[in-house]
């Protein structure tokens, strides 16, 4: 009898462990009509590829993934769409690559939530022009707040229409996504106004709402809401700048990591924001080890830790004094130019594109610097990234851009990969021996760049 009881207990434990293991996985299957490639990629909010789904001869796929609950993106075959994944989901997706997002359809467990996200994506495409800084920055405070409230209500109506079919967690997460997206816009209006008008002294009025009044730092489920994390990072930056200035000996990115520890008590929220901000901070610091160590002290999620460690390993060769990755690209006159061929001069590299408004706004400042350092041992190099060659050539000629103007044929050149160039504009400073001075150099519009260049010469 005792033996039978032990066997039964063993079977119960085995089956429980088996169910728990199975429940960690998410099944994703589907079919792509009119495919233009043989795969789909699952990526996170940092554009890191988590998984690839490969199509069969029948243009179908069926696979499992094991990722934390949250919002991800599917890319490839002319699609870029949100997908919400949670253990136990069993999703079947179909879409037509010729029709892209509008053709996305889901069936199975998790279909309600993801069909809603597809509808939300289509709504956001329609509202795109009202959501950008270029439009909002032209508005008065009153008009902006009215617009922001209207945009929230339109998205909330779509949410309310479908929420009866959502799981409890998704309903909470998505309702807070909408809330914190609205608050994020309120926070960023001052920046948008300065950016669009060029008035760096613009200040919001004293009766403008304080978005941080509504910030909840206690509910761990908020860590799954993407816009909550975006908004929370602004709060951390504001709190850091209250006690930090450029003359401090402590690195700013290190200060950010320390602020997370002193400002956030909830473990889940602390872990999520530490992962989110450390991924970015590693790009902007020379104190890689300290940033990583502080972030690691907040994080237990192995996926988060692996992403941070991988990024750390990729960035370690780019510390100040390391030999810079090189390039060989063609200039506007079709001459092949290499970074190694510029040794003997300080090299200031501007990575930009014609469609990038912040990039274009730096051009007058860059032109001025080029003239001021015309007879000095410094070479200004501009590399066009993710652009159309004809548009690049047109702007270079029309604006009579100086320095060395280079065109990158695609985003896969080793120089971009080794420097982990994700966003533009990006500026890099290299010394006369081809060694890195700064992987995130100051912008031409920053007066401190001129001071730095003068000291180097």
C-alpha cells in the first residue's frame, strides 16, 4: 500500500512538472499568402531577434517559443505588427504580404487580444499624422491637450469595444498602455515644441498638468505595459537630473542606474525598467562594467540578463582607446573611401539620412564646424544610412554639403553592426591613429563639441 501511494505521489509530481513545463511554451502557427521571403522574425522592443519562424513549401509555419509574457513584434514578408504572447497561448496567424497589416487574422487561444492589436495598428496608421512631433509641436498648449485627449478617447473606444473578450491581465496591461501613452505625450510636449519651433528656451506654463502625478510605482503587473516603461524612464531621468550635473565625477548612465535602485521599490517594476534603461545606457557610457553590475543586481530574469550580457560583449571592443571598426564606402563622386585611409587626421563621423528630421537639423551646425576647422587636421565624414541614393545625391548637391559624403548601400555593413547603430543621428569621434575617442560623440549643435575638437588638435 505504501509503495502504491509513493507511486501515485510520484505520478502527480511528474504530471505537475510536465504541465508546468508545457505551460511555459507558446505555440505560434500560420500561413503567409504571397510570401516574399522564407521566414518571419519575432523581435522585442529593442529590435532584437528572439526567434525565426521558417515557412514550409506550402508557406505555412508551426513552432513553439518560450518568452516572458508581453508585447513583441512580427517582422518580415512586408509586415511589422504587434503580437502579445503569454504562456498557454496557441495562436494561428494568416496574412497576405501584398496587403500587409490590414490582412492580419488570428485564430486560437490569444486570438481576441491579438486581433484587437491588429485593429489598433490600423487605427494608429490612420492617426499617424496627428501623433508626430512635427504636428503636435506647432500647437498651443490648449490645442495640444485637447488633441491628446481626443486621440486617447478614440483608442479607448476601440479598446472598450473589444475588452469583454480579453483576459484579465491583458485588459489591465492594455488599458494602462493607453493611459501612459497619453501621459507620455503630455510629458514630451515641451520637447516637441522646442524641437519644431527651434526655441530651446520654451517652457510649459505653470498650470500645465504634471503627468507624474498619476504615476503608479506599486503594481508589478504594470511592468508588462510597454508605454508604462517608456513613461517611467522619463521619471527616472527627471529624478536623476535633480541631483546630477555634467561636472559630477559619476557617469550619467551610472547615475541613472543608481536612481532606479533608490526610486523603485517594487521588484517587478525595478527589474523591467533596469533592463529597459540598461540596454540603452550601455550604448552611452564608458563605464560598461559598472552599468552592467548595477543592472544585474536588480534583475533575475535570465532572458533580460542574457540580452544585457550579449550587448556588453558586443560593446566591450568599442571602449575609448580601442581600434575603431572600419568601412569602405563610395562617396558622391563614386570614389572608394576607407576609414583606414584617413589615418593622420581626427575623424568626426555623422551617420544620418535625408528623411531624418533631427539629422537634417544638424546640417547647418556641421557645415559651420567644417568651415571653422577647414585648415586643421580633422576630417568630417557623413554616412547616409537606410536611405534612397537618388534622394541622398539630391540633398548633398542642393545643400552643397561639405566634408566626405558617403552612401551605405544597406544596413548590414560591418561598420553599422560593430558600432550597433540602431538610431540616427549618431556621431562618432576617432583619433589620428584610428582609435576610438567617443562612440557617442556630441552633436554639431552642442557648443562643447567645438571645445573638445580644439583640445584634441
